[in-house]
C-alpha cells in the first residue's frame, strides 16, 4: 500500500488489555459456532493461525493488532501471527500456496482470482470502502473524474479503477505514468495528479504545507471492499476457526477506533518508518471516512455490493471466465447483533 519497513518481520502479540475483558463479557455470538472456545492443536493449547497482511504494519491494520494485543484472538483459542507482506509479494498467492491461512486484500481482486481459477473466499470486510483516491493540488482544475481528460495521472500499473473511470466518463486522452509511492513529485509540481490512500499521502502533503483535495475512487461508482479471505478448502474444513477469527477481528477494530493510541505505540516498534503524528492522522482518517464502518457495519458485506463489482469487472473485460460470484465470498461467518451495543452494555 505504501512505504514502510525495509525488512519484514513476523509479529507475535499476546498482551491483554482491560477493554478486552469488557468485550469478552459482552457474549457476542457467531451463527453456528458461537464466538468462543474451539479446537486446539498447538503446544501452547491454542490453534495457530497465520495472517498475511497486505503491507507492512500500519494503522490500516490497527484492528488486527488490537485484537491480538487485547487478547481477543487468544480468548477464541487462536494463536495469531501477523505477517508483513514481502516485497513484490502477493497475499492471494501466499494464501493459495499455504504460506498463510488468512490474507488481506480487496473484493475485486478476490473476484479476479476466482475467474483465474484460484478458489479464494472473502469472509469479512476489513473496510467498507477502499481509501484509494486521486489527490490533486487545491487549485487544480480537476474536481471530478470527468476532469481528468487531457491530464496525466500517476497510478499503479494496471489500476482497475482507472480503466473503470476512463470508460464510464468517456475519457479519450488520459496519460498514465507509474506511481512511485512517494509524494516528492507531487510536492514539486502543482499540476501533478496522483493515486493515493486517503489515510496516508495527504498527511505528508500537509507536513510540507501543500494544500490538497482528494477525490475518493468510491465516488465514481467503483466501490470494492477491502476484505479478509481464505481458500475455499480452508473455509470448508475450519469453519469454527474462520468464525472465531472474524469475530475477534471485528472486536479488535471496534477497540482500535475507540482508542488507537496503545496499538499505534506498538506499531512504532514494528515499523520504524511510522511516526506518532502520521499514525494519529491515519487513525482519524479511518474514522472520518467511515472506512471500517460503525457498529453493525463493521465486517459486513452484502450480496448487492459483490454483484455490482462482479458486473463492473465483467463489463470491463477483466473477468475472462464467467462464474457464480457468490462462490467468492461467504456471509455466514459474520456475527449477528450489535457488537458495539453489547460491548457498551458490558462496560456500563
């Protein structure tokens, strides 16, 4: 997603926090399995679970680290290892190859994987909306995607969203250059337009006293989730583990959004490229943009959203092989009821 650690490290976290006790007391349930207990098979009495992140540790992973630090995974009988993404690595491939049990990615990529014969299944939404956006200078004439005509944009090679907006807005003359994952060129060129994450790059522009505007990709109508996924076989063989991981992760995200500081402090020990002000900005941006969602939205996915993304990818010619999109995700692992309401009741 963006610049971070140069040397990935495997992270193990098992510390308890007071908020965890309140969440556990809430007694939130997951259909079919409950949200506690389960099989154990590791030396420490917990089931080992390896989770492949989609970048180096950062606030955008805050909920997972909160679940680990607060003991939510441990309470579910899980020994969770959070693994930074190797340089040039693919979370989808690493999960398919058995190097990890869970992976983090986006719903459009899961659909593409299934069309290419990789049976991956999304089991929960990490973010309701991808924080991907276009960043322009405050005085730029670009105010909407239609205004990209006759402009150059720095974007990730093969960016699906750019293909979508090019077709939807009838753009004929948009030049794309490779994104460097740095704001250096943007800061030096008032006409520069760049693909960014709303939780990241605007902070660095602000630090350089450069005023910017952002145009969320989701506002174009292309609105995939960011998701947690497993292989189809893993979901079928270990439904209890999947349900427990999803439930604990949702608790973690609620706790992180409520109080990100303990996790942010811990992340500084894992990723020296971070700094406290940057982390605070990212955490606030996650809240302000409602990217993770609130209460009943946290983790949730809908059939309609998945179908819409599938139809868009088919229309773009990206999915070469037609398939039933409902095989690329499962809603059965999501908790019922309001975790927030039950947690707040337990706290009171």
